[in-house]
C-alpha cells in the first residue's frame, strides 16, 4: 500500500504574496510553503486540511484487526528496557480511559 507523504516540495511565498492570499488559496496549497523576505526564509505556512473521517475509520479498523491476538503484555515487557514508554495497547477503550485520566 502506498501512502503519499503530507509534505510536498513547494515553492515559496513572499511577504507581499502572503498579504494578498486568501484563506481559500492557503487551504488549497498542496503542503507546507516557505515564507521568504528577500532571499531569507522567515517562516513556514502549513495549510490545515480537514481529515477524511471514512479513511481514518478504515485505518483504525485495519489497525485493530492487525492487533487481534497480539500479546500486549509481551510488547510492553519488550519495551521496558528503554525506560518509561507509551503503552502499546491503543484500543478505543484504552484511548477513552486515557482521556478520562488526563485533564
């Protein structure tokens, strides 16, 4: 399966361009775009894209299917040699429990 990268090679915008560009034009940019003042890059404009909820749901379903039958305790034990690490059990229930736990 090929996953296209989010960051794509883009030209740049000048400060003057940035003053004239609309929100719709920014949203239509294919990826991060350098903001330049003369020859100096002074910033990076990253358009925020709406997530494809169907694609996200399909990815979560695929991850859950791949995780079936996994020994979560063995995974966590294998990672324990690296010190404190994030848990590997990211089921929906685990994520909801974490959200309730953290302010």
